[in-house]
C-alpha cells in the first residue's frame, strides 16, 4: 500500500471465521474528477472455504464469492468549499459502474443493475447500497452460475466503498453434489446477510 493512501479497516476476525482469505491488496486511480485524481486502496478477499469444498466434491476450482473494501484518497485534497455531500453522488455512480465492469472482466454476462437500499454502517454512517445480477456459464459443470452483487458507498472520515457477490443458490445444488458439506449448502439469503454485514463493518 502507498504510505499516503487511506486504507480501509475490515472485520478481520469475522472474515477469518467465515472462511475468507485476503488474496490481493493494491492502490490504483479509480476515476478522475476535474480537480483531482481519486485513488483507491483496496483489500480483496476470496471465500476459500467454499472454494476448497467445491473442488474436493466436484473437481471444479473457481471463486464462488468475493468481497472487497476500498478507501478513497483525493489528490490534491478537495478544496475547503467542496463538502462530501457535493461529490457523494459522483463517487456512488463511479463505484457502481466500476463494479459492473469488474463483473464483466471476470467473465460474467447479462450484468444488470437492481434495486437501491439505504442502511447504516456499524459506525452509524449513512450507507447507500445498489444490487447487481449477472450470469456465468460453467462449461465444466454443465451449469450457469447466477449471482447477486451489492455495492455500498458512504462517507465517514473519508469515502469508503465495499462490495461483493454471491451465488443465487447453494453451490452444492448448482454442482449437483450428493450429500454436500456445510459450505456447499448455504442459501442465497445466508450469503446476502453475511455480505451486507461485512459491508456495514468496514471502516
């Protein structure tokens, strides 16, 4: 990580308990305003517990869920007269577009924007959420992976983006595994609740 970049705080204990593993950390320019470059410091996680269980049961090795958190830094810093509320809609729009592009880069098709929700982070900040759906043909499994993703954007001591995606049905069912282990039986509802809990916990 760049020493002058803001860094997202993630619920490390909760992630480890849930079978998540940090797979990448990076800093990049995520978009450009007229007066500043917006840099994002990101931590990316993979659900390695489900991945390992699916490979052991079916031989299919792929990422089934992912989660990431990003802290934004403005270079140069925003002028004193420009408050967070003025640019929050721009940050939200850019974050959502970037998430949809991320899904397409991962090979997903029929990427569609869904409903909006509002919530509060664990720290009490107003959180704007947007859902997405997408599909990915799995030739080796003879099935199609349908997913739902959520992107959360808010401002606390700085701008934060947290997002992820999960299968719309249990992985064991998708792969037609007989008597699947626990990680492969989780429902879309359980996935959704966990993802939104993780998003709300980012600081």
